[in-house]
């Protein structure tokens, strides 16, 4: 057997993108488009979540020097006028259709220090191979025309400039390259990317037709290869706050409920927001609200170790409520630790602290809402007040989330109903499942945590194929209990594509958009 040496180790590799590439890809797109307009971590993760086989990178000597992103889409949408934000779902690739018969090219970027190595050409070839492997009709995209701004006065309008490039009378850095790669012009897209000043916001509507299908009718679509379980069982713990004397006593209570959920073969178990405030009852000294929260943060390593150990031991994914956690800069964030049964730990921060949390505890909001990829598909976390902001849920669903978990903590019925009604709205407008888990009981002597009102529930869209009234499971208010429900992921797909209403499909991308800032 030949011995592998450095000389026969490939220096340049074209491969599918993986989640580990995301930080480099965020840096690469920021370098190309600026920090403001580069792709965010959430956008890049979302593109891979929706259509992993359609994302490619070129790696040279261990550095990612090129990237292209694609998704599948139906012919009517692909060939109609559109903007980049409309057709890509704000860069998330959320309009990907597993049965779409065209491949849409949403992005190609090449590191400026590596141009001249035909990186772009390699990426275009990868797209073509994918298109032919999937037996799609072809590739479609909006292409930049960076020479337009400098030459508009000479040609009078974009159409004349493009025609000159097509006829070979003029060279455009991007359009000429695309024409040489076998793409043809089918029109002009106005307002495609308004911030593209070199192209004056215009793009050339271009297609490449699969040569293997030119004389054949459309074939039955090939669905995504990503396999998800038919049904996911979720458990929600309505947790009673009670005084304890040690961390071990807290751990015993948490393990008890985890064990119950695992005994019923649940895939997920959810605990309430601020569940760890129970640990403050251990202290005998009187502390101010701010001091008490900082004291609580000292338990962070123990809290993470506890829930991660239970997730692995009981083979269950745990949404571990929330725990106030001190950051490196001294700020306190309200953090949900998502502990998966493979041993990994993911942190998701509350974005919108309530006025009370800000004023009494000095809690600061986080700045990221990313999905967590689990063995049951992508999930999202909205912590209590976050559920009252529609943009958060839509951002998570655009990334591919099928189930949203809402750990909450409310003191009175009015506060609870705000969370409940908003969570139900999020389930309807995003055609997803929403799982709520809240505290009950009281903790006398713990600042700003005196009384609790909770009624945990598991919510569904409101349509045929789901639970009556959109409630898969509901609890008796203010009683410690555990809820269970089996959630069919196929029902979501059916509702989104053929339901009585189709909220995700029917969004007016031509009228409005929501853009999250890259980080």
C-alpha cells in the first residue's frame, strides 16, 4: 500500500459545507460585503439546515476561499420577477422546496486573495453536477452587473448595457464570466439588491438548463435526503418552587422529572424559566436583588454539569429552563442551556428582559437567536417575554425550526396569558409546534420571586390534522405536573404545503421583510 506523503495530499478541496465552516464563512462574506451586509451565523446555519446538499465550499491549504449556497424552488417562482430578499427568505434559504424542480443560486463568494484560481468556476461546476444528479430542470439566479454604474450614461439603460455584454461588445467582470459558463439571460430584475451600488440595484435574470432534460418532461421530484422521525414526543414540566437546603436536593428534584420523562420515552423534556432561583433558598443571609442574582450565577458550572449528565444518562434532550449567568464582561444574561443526549451543550439567551428583570436584577438581553440542531430536527428557544415578539419566532422558523420551546416564569394570570396567547399566535402564523413550561408555588424571602402563576401547555397550528383548539396538551393551573404529547412532523409539512391556510407560503415578500443584523 502506497504511503501517503505531504506531496500527494490535496491542497485544494471542493466539498459540501458543514456547520464547523460557519465562522469562516461569516468572516468571508463580511470581507466581501462589509460587516453590515455579510451573512450572519444564523443565515449560514439556516442555509445548511434547509438544504445541506446544496451548500459548497472550496478549501485551499485548510482555509475556506470560496462558498456557494443554493436551494430548490418551483419554476413559477424562480422565473417570475423577484428580489434577492424575497426569493431567499432574507438570506435564510427558508423558501427551499424539497420538491422544487429548479436549483436557485443564492450566493457565490470568492476570497479576493485567491481570485485567478478558478474558484468560482469550480463552484459553478459543483452546482451543475448537483442539478443533474437531482434531475432538476436547471439553475436560475440573479447575477450582478458591476460595470453598469460606470457605463449607464453611455448605454442609456440596463437592458442596452446587458445586450452589449451578451454580444461581446463590452466586458462585465461578473456577467461575462457567467455567460462563459453556459448561462443565458432571460430578463432584468429591478431592485434585486438595492445596496449593490455598482449594479444600481439591478441584476440579470439568468438560467442554465439541464442538458439531460432538455427534451424530456418534468420528472417526479426527489425529496430531501434528511431523515426525521415521524413523531416526536415532548414533555413539559410544570415545576413547583419550594425551599431547599442544598444543591443536591435541587438535583434530586430535577432528576426525578427527567427520569419520568425518559420512562415515557420522551425525546425532549422542558423545564421553566428561572428554575434555579430555587437555589437562593439555600442562603441564610439577606441579599439585595442584584447580589442574589450574582450569587446564583456561581452555580453555573454545577447547573450545566447536572443537566448535561442527565441528558446523556437518561437518553433525552433537555431544555433546562433558564439560569442567570455572569458573562466575561460582568453582565448577567438569562441563559437557557439546551443539553442534548449526545452530550453537547448549547446556550440560548433571553433577548428581551422584562422591565422588572432589567430594573431589579440588572439582567441584559442577548443578541442571537439561532436554532439548535437535534436528532429530531432543528428546534428554537424563546424565553418567556421573547414569545411576545413575532420576529423572534419567524427568525427561528426561517432557519428551519419545527418546534419552539418557551420556558416561562409569570407571577399573575394576566402575565401568563400574555405569554400563552402570543405563543398560540406564533404556532399559527409559523405553522409550528410551541411547548410552554412554567413555575408554580412560592419562595418566600427570595427577592422578586414571591409568587407564581403557571399553566404549561403544548400548542399546535390551528388546522385539520392537529389537536382541537390547537392545544395538544394542557395542565391544571398552579399544580405540579408533567405534560406529554406526540407531535407529528409530517403534519407540519402537510399544513405548510396544503393546509386550509399556508402562512409561510403566502407571506408577501414583495411588500415587507425582516432583516437581522450579522454578528
